[in-house]
């Protein structure tokens, strides 16, 4: 279903990217700068995590990508075509969940999907009922399809919103906080679904405030703060940006720190019975031997892998705001 | 997933231009399934019942209805011919009940979707802004017709039930057959429905200005009342020929023999003007608007 570069009219920079923005900027009427010169590149086939504290401009960016908001400056290309100008050809190939689900409470779950599908002029009415049934099945709502949407729980509404994004085979899925309101079991199901879709070749653009979620499912990530892009790239590279730490657990921290410094370990700090430093280039077995030879009693010695959260803290210099 | 394979096979689909009408069908069905729409239609259907019963009780003694020429047009003739209840009911509902119902549906059209957040999903589907606006306007116009027909049919049923039917006398004094009378009643219903085209466009424009359905409905109905009041102030007569309700009651001229067309044409022309001006304004606003709801 992928049509490699058939729709890519620009040579060079956007060739393999599903989303590419250049200097994308949105200034609201009050003068508030919500998004400031964003250069975002989402490679085809990636599961792309879009991170940032609340109010950092994620949703405004997503709305510009979907043609709901006109950028003040800069350009956005989705599937190789300019947005919002090419919305009619681009959006049928894009499934989106934006800022939570929105439903007609007086319609059943199934009728909600039938209505959203009817809104797409490229959707075949002959297959509409079958496609709606498949989408409901995929998100585990088949049993509740006939219930009025106002009787749905938040998690069920979220699933119905996801189902709306899956009414057609899509080349790109834009999912804004897709696991919001779901219980841990529901979150696992959604993560499995995202991996399945990605395996089919769909590019998934996933905004989330749950760092471990991003780490678990995403191949790439971008971090926004105060309307600016702080960093973007492969998740492995981002995590590598925050350095791993050598951790020695010992009842003799002072002596241990001295030995580590002698061995040429940089940035050594002792905190309680933990002595940490930059991992040395040499074999860790030699470090252990040196410590023991010097009479330092060692309970444990390990290199702690940096998490995305460490990377995030290192990049923004602050904790991640997980509220809401 | 075998089902998914079937779907993928359909990925190279070539859209049929007729599929674009799916949204209109969905919109019509959704509008009629709203409890609010049914309530409005229920109120409209009740008006002829009230008028019919009131006239019946009033004239039980055999005297003429409408004591001294007061009340809506044609009310004094209902006892002679039940068909006149259709004209009376339309004359009674056109100044307020009908346009209020249209104002509610039109005001809610875009603003209600924005308030519920469903607007962003319709646009991302992608419904297309111009297509969505046209679909909404077509649906409001269909509601104008439906609402008018509900009043007319309810009045016809009540009239047939409570009063005799038969040949009727036009305003000009000539007599026409019952069949021709029915034809004129239908024509009048169509003209009344067309008289609401202006309010519908005004309501749709207001609806593009806000993200609150209630605010849009209240504003539209408020404007309707204001314009109706301005239309009654003699000092403002220079303004009045441009107010959308000014020629509304001209539909009575269809009961003349021959029909007197001047005011009817003015009414329809004025409605077309309102539809063009506010339709264009709604389009300009909606296609350039940032959708933040």
C-alpha cells in the first residue's frame, strides 16, 4: 500500500519523510507564540514519539499538520504534499485522534463511526458497515457498538476515537495521547495495536507525556519545550545523549571514590553508599579488581543505562511535567 | 487478519463523485434523530391543534370566530372550511415559532459541532470546509421545509377533523374547488418555507462565529426578535423593506384571485439576497477560521 515517493514532488529533503515542517510558526491573535520555527522530520515507517510538557505547542503543531489551523509562517508537508492546501488528498490517508475523542452522545458507537466515515468523500459507502465493524473489533468495542456513546466510559470513548482513525487503511496515524483514560490492560492493548499497525507499514505519530510509553513503542522521538523543538532523532540516539553512569555500591565510599579517580574515572561523586562516575573505557572487571585490591568492599558494580527521562531532564534542565 | 486484507485490497479505490452526498444523508438523519429537533417539531405540530380547538370552543354557540377581526389572518373562516386552518396556522407560526425553530437548528449547525469537538473530526475526515458548510445549509433548508410541512399537515388533519371541508372563497370573493384550495395550500407552505431561507443563512453565519451552540442559537433568535420589533416601529419605515420578515405575510396574496405577485416576489428576492450575503459571509469566515475547539 506504500507508494514510495510517488507523491513526493520535492527533491531531496522530504523524500523519505511522512511529515516535514520548515520554520513552522504559529502566533495566536493575543500575540502568544505557540510554535516557534519548528523543523520537524518524521521518517516513513517510524513510530514517532512527540514529547513535551503541557503548553509546549504539541497540539498546536498537530492541528497545523491536520489543516485545522493556518500557520503564521513556515511550511508543513504531510505525505509529501503541502498542508493545509492539499488537505483533500492527504487527509483520507491519515487517521487522527486529536486532543481526546469527540462523539455524538445521542448516537450509538457504531452510528458515530458511520457518520465520521460518511464525512470522507473518498470512503466507499458499500463497504462502510463492514469497515466500521472491523474498526470496532480492532479496538475491542464490538460488544458495546450498539450502546449510546454518552453511556461510554472515558476508556471506551478513547477506543471509539481510535476506531474512527482506523476506518480506512492509513499511511499515517496521528495519535494525541491515545492511552489517556485507559487502564493498564487497555494501555497494553493499544501499544500492541500500534506495533501491529507499524508492522503493516503505517507511520505512527504519537504524542504522549508518558516517557516509558514512548520508550517502549517508539523508534524515533522529538522533544518540544516552550514552542521550540529541543531535539529529535532515533530514540536510541536520544537516550545515548544522556550518559550512562558507572555505579559502585560499597560501605567504603570515600576510599572507593579515591580508587576510581586514580583509575581515571571522570566526574566521580559519592552519595551514601553509592559512588558514581562516567563509565571508563577499560574493562569493568579491571575496575573491580582494582577496588578489591585497594581493600574497598564492593557490594555491587554496574553501569546504569540512561533512560529517555534522563535524556529529557538533561535536555530541558527540568523534570517532565506529567500533570494531565 | 483476513478482514484487514480485504480492506487493504480496497486501498487503490477510485472515489465516486456521488459518495460526497453521503455526508448530506448523514447530516439529515443526525438532525432528525436529535431529541431537540423532535421537540421543536412537536411544538410546531401542537400550534394548529391549539388554534383549532380554541376556534371550535369559541364558536360552539354558532357565532363567528375571531371576535371583531382580531387574531391571525383567515381565522374567521375556519368554521366554514377546515382548510383555512392551514392558512391560519402558517400565519400564526411564521412570525415567531417557525423562524425560532430554524434559528435553533441553524445556530447550532457549526457552533454545536465545534462545542462538542466533533467539528475537528469531521474536518480531518476530511469533510472539506466548503462541503461541510453547504451540507449544513442544505440540511437547515430541508428543516425549513419539514417544519413548515409539519405545521401545514397538522393543521390540515385538525381542520378536517373539527370542521367541514369543501369549496372555498378566496380573499377576492371568487370561489375555488377544494382540490384547487389544497393546491394553493401546498404552494403557500412552499412560500412560507422559502421565507425562512434568510433566517437560515443568518443563523448559519452566526454559527461560524462562536464555539458555543447555545450562544449561536440565542444570538440568532435574539436577532430575529430585534428585527421583528424594528419592523413594527413606524419611525424606521425607511429601513423596513430591507428587513427579512417585512414581506413574510405576503403569502396571503396567494389566496387572491388572480394572485397578487408583487410582494411575494419582493419577499423571495429579499430572502435570496439574505441567503447570498450571509451565505458568503459564513463561507468567508468558516474557510479561514482556525479550528481550536
